C-alpha cells in the first residue's frame, strides 16, 4: 500500500516530464527540436515581399531609396549581460528598430511603438503601416514559417495581405 502511494505520483511526474510543447507554424514542413526563440536567433534578410501575392520589392526599393533585399536586416539575439532577448531591424541609415518584446508570444512579430523606439518614415511604410502613415500604429505580423533558414511573416490589413519571406544569413 505504501509503495502504491509513491508509484502513482511518480508515474504522473514522469508522464508530465515527457510532454514537450513544440511550436510548429502553419507552413513549417516538420516539427523542430529547437524553441522558437532559438530558431529565430540570428540575422535575416528579405528574400521576397508581396502584397496580394504580387511582388512589391521594386516599389519598396523606390520608397527607401535602397535595394531592400541587400540593405534591410532583421536580428534576434540574447543579450547575456542584461538577461533578455532583443529583436532589431537595421538598414535605415542611422535609425533602426529595437524591441525587447516583439516575439514574446512566438506567434507574432509585434512591431510598433516601444521604449526606446527610433523610427523613420521608411520603417513605418515597410513594416508598421505599409504605404500609410498612422502615428502610434502597431503591426502584428503573424509568423507562418520558422524552420531551418527560412522565416515567413504575414500582415492582414483592410486592403489585403502582405507577406515577407526571409532567409537566414551568416554574419
């Protein structure tokens, strides 16, 4: 009898310890053994940017006066000294974007006002309110793929769906 009091709780502890929550995105080909933060960690560059399935890279290149696929870079890293993760977007000259909570729920990259927040009109038109100006707006880009060297995000708006595909780069 005393032995059964220990066996049942031990069984439940072992069963629960085997349950590993894996986060798989809708376009991922398979499950990953890494956490979403580990998969996003690193540097990423834009491969394609579409609106309603049409490539809009050339239009965006004119807006930012650059070659978007070469100039803009996403980054996600762990800052050991401060014990926190940081998401960043660079490539806008002296300005960029940094956020400590952009990827906190693993389902979205939330871009918009944060503290500290440095922005440019180019950044807003590319990532927060594409082609519009809405002061204080927040964009919740849904992560649809985060597997291997590929990242895809999409933003549903009242005018249509924006989608950006990134590839991981070695820095």
